[in-house]
């Protein structure tokens, strides 16, 4: 841990990520409240969240390959500058016309998602590039502490800014955070790691990332499992709970922001308290039990909202169940993310990291917008607790599947050996192809 704190590149990236993620979370928080306040529709609100799937599908392959082929630092700096300019342009539009239409918000969301998708390509490969392999788990733990810090302060800032200065204040705050992140990234020095395979076409580079994912049975099953669990779980927190707290229970923007911040603060205790133990934990061992714990958290959320609607619990007791379940679910999610990123960071070669992790992220998150649309559609037609029950049933199915995914003799060393064989094959094919071209 001490070596990480002395690692200049890691600290600069960690701080830059804090500000860039804060900018993203603030603007998402503000835009979500703005659309929900303007329309009151769960479907339109979910549609704004779901539209991000289009730029993700189109630009993730470019982001992953570009992160391996091009200068990561320069690419991230250019993209942060683009995001700042986009935010400034729409803030100016709002100031000029004193309004942003829902269509304008959708366009803004798409533009920002294009930039964020391209930024994530090189960003996904930075930590494995600047820290030693034995420090990956502590580094990823600190990265998720970073996520939790952003989760605490971004909703708080977003809620207060939106409550006092409206959408204009939120856009300006996000732009300022991006400028700070840009300055921090400019101070980084990253090693150049271009693989032999990256000398080919971009399509060939992207396909090489897919081949790595398909190389091992567990990795392939794990990658296909992620979109399923994300389809059921993520919309509960991004759509259903937001709708319940804002539309059903009448939380103000400021109070809602404070509530989200407090929940994130409590969830932050998980990586902090267990950081030393994370080094000895493996995703393969904790995944089945963790899925059961996640299911318990979702059941508590469902029970709290269901009992409130039926008049069996008062609002304070209902909120206690909902918030308790949310904290449990977020804590398990943090644990899974830390261990999952450490596993991938330890078995994938650094020169293939950006394209492989970008592809895995695309597969994992492509189902989220679909889930959000489904949840939003039903929120306009049924009581919110029915969507939560749907999530509980889906997560119960995923808990059973997780045991099948982790069955057998699966180890980190075995995965690393399998991936290494595929990398050698890819490099050999690349050399042979280059020789044919020269002849």
C-alpha cells in the first residue's frame, strides 16, 4: 500500500479520476432530476438513461483498440477537453433560452456518452500499466474507494447545485471538474506498450480482444453472466428507487442528494475495512455466497416498498428496510468489482488490456439500458414494488447460475496460462501475416 501512495502516476490518475467521475455523475444526476421533474414519466426518464447504449455499441471497439494503439495520456486529455466544451455549449444554450428541451437533453447525453466511452478505453488500461501485478488488488480497492468518494459527494453537490442553481449550475460544476481532471492527467507519464498484434488493422485488434475472452471456459461464462445480472439489478437503483423517492415519497432534490450521499458513505466502509483482506480473496471463491447476499439486499428493498404501499409499515420503517438493503447490495457490488478487476488485470497482458476490458465492459453494460427501459415502462403502469419483485426473481436465477459458473477446478494460474497460450498464438499469426505482406 505504501508503494502505491508513492507512485506518482497512480496518485495523479486516482485524483484525475475523482474529478472526471464527479463531473460525469453530477451531470447525470442533474439531467435525471431535470427530465423527471419536467415529464413525471418513468418511461421517458428511463429512456434518457437507456439512450447511452447507442454510443456504447458504436464507439467501444474504437475506444478499446485506440487505448492500446495510441498515446493513452494524450487521448484522455483530448476527450476531457471535448467533454468540457460540450458542457459549456449546452450551458450557454440554457442561459440564452432559459430552457432545455427533453430532446436537447437526450442529445447532450449522447454526446457526453460518446466522449466517456472513448475515454474509458485508455482509462481501463492505466492502473495495470502503472502498478506491479502484486499491487493490483490494493490499487483496485483504492479505485473503488474513489468510486465511493464520488458516490458520496457527487449526489450531494448535484442535489444542492440543482436545488439552488438549476441545470445551468450542474453543467458548469461538471465542466469545472473536467478542467481539473485535465490538468492532473497532463502531469502523468505512462509507459508505451504496443503489442505486435497492434500493428495490424483496428478490426483485427478488436477481434484479438474477443479471442482472448473466448479462450477460456470460465472467462467466457463470466462475461456472458454479467449482462444478465446487470439487467435485473442496476435498474432497481437507477430507475425504480429514484422514481419511488422523488415521485412517490416527494424527496426534494437537496434531500435526495443527501440521502444518496449518506448511503454511499456507509458503503465506502466495505473496501476501507476489508482492504487488507481483499489481497487474499478470490472472486471465484466468494461469488456464489456474494450473490446470495445481494439477493437478501434486494428482498429487503422489495419488502420495504411493498409494505409501505400496502400500509403495513410507516414511511420511516419502510425507508430503513430500503436503505439497509441498498447498503448491502452496494457493498457486495463493490466487492465483486474490486475482485473482478483484479482478476482481469492479473490474467490479461497489458498490451491487450484496453481492447479486452472495453469489450468486456460493453458486454456487461449493454443490457442495462434494456433493463432500464423495461423498468421505466412498467413504472408508468404498475406499482414500483412489482419491478423490484421482478429484480428479486431474476437475481435468484443468477445466484443459481453463479454456482454453475464457478464449478470445477478454476484458478487464477490456470486462467493466466490459458490466456498466455492464446496471446502467443495471436502474436505468431501477426508475425506470419506481416511476413506475407513483405513478400
